């Protein structure tokens, strides 16, 4: 059996149900940079599960109703070491819950052949509900680098979001804690690439790397605290394109345009996140 685009396009991803607790909500915030300053009173509603006005980070939907690595199912014949997570978008449809019964339904949206030697794009969508009410839509795109060339003509590639060519309106420096990846694993992604130095070395990395979704969470935290004045309900959409991994302990800079665009770069100048977008329309 070999890669079959139609099989992937019609694949039924299992529905995931979970019980979200207030401790889960506080843990997610702690693992994405909230509460690093013990004197930051504004962080308490995010990190204290007993707080009467507990708030969820707008990026927490990333770890809710998560179906795991469904695309690695043997019947799909996907070359996992050559798969890249390219793009992630969260649309907040209602207040992100801090507790309740969560259901996540994931659907493959398309399988796009970019042509021989150029890979295949697989956008897929996850709809999240809490106690029956939808609160988030997540769209993720992965690139299967080993595939491509099965279609008579290459498929239409969705246009990329672009950040402005002008200088950013503000730049904020922050650092990932040395144990950032170990902490983020507690949200459920236990890939040893982010914890085991030997596994990281086999993957071509000098040391364990940060989860892309963890970097997403840290970037979201910067926007919530610096742009939204700690009000997560102001953020109705956030997305980004991953270009290179970040490392625990690394210093990063987020460049923000008031038009609703951002990037994240390392202190060495390399792009970690590109084509970032956010909306502040509120709920």
C-alpha cells in the first residue's frame, strides 16, 4: 500500500471528548508564559485556578479536543519524518471556557498536490464545543514533503498572509524558560523530540526543541498582555506560519504591526514565526 490522496481526503478522524478543569486552564497559562513574574498581579486571573474570574488564554483551544497524531495512522502511509506543520489559525467563536465538557471534531478539508517534488498540502479543521456550544474553529495545514505529482495539474495553493513591509509599530523581547518544553508537554504532547536530547540529536537538533504550538502560546500571551491589556476576550482570531524551531531558554523578539500582523524572530535574526495575524474585534 502507498500514499493515497483520496483515502486521506475521506479519512474519518475520531471525535475527542474530554473534561476540562480549572486546573487544566491554569496549567496551560503557566506553560505558555503567564505568571513568570511573581509580582504580576494581572497574571493571577490566568494562573490561579481558584480565582473568581479565571480566564483562559485564547490559544488554549490548541490543546482541547486534540485528536493526536491521527495522520500517522499506518493506513495513510504518510512519511512522518518528512511532514512539516506549516500554518495554524484559531478563530474564537465565543468565550474560551475554563471548565466543562469539551468535544473536538476534526475534518480533512482538502489534499492539495503542489506538483512533483513539491509536496502535498493537507489543511484540516477542528471545531470545538463546550457543553454543546461552539467556541473555537482551528485550521491547521501540514506539508507532506515526500509526496506530490499524483494530480494531472497542480492544485490551487491558498494565498499566504503577508506582514507589512514597513517597520513594526512595536517590538517586544521575551525569553522561553529553560524548562519551557518540559512544562508544555504536560498539556498532552509527549513527543520525545521536545524532552530527550538523544531523540533531538537523531532529528538533527543540538538539543530538544520547543513545540511549535508552545511557541504559538507564548506569542499569544505577548499579544494578550501587551496589546489586549490582559483581556483575552478582545482577541477573536490569531494565526501564524512556522518557519524554524525555537529552543527552550532562547531569547525571542515579537514584532507587531497595529494593523494586526506580527512575526517572531530569534536574537540571531532568524524567523521563528512569519505571517502572523490577529484580530481585536472582540466577542
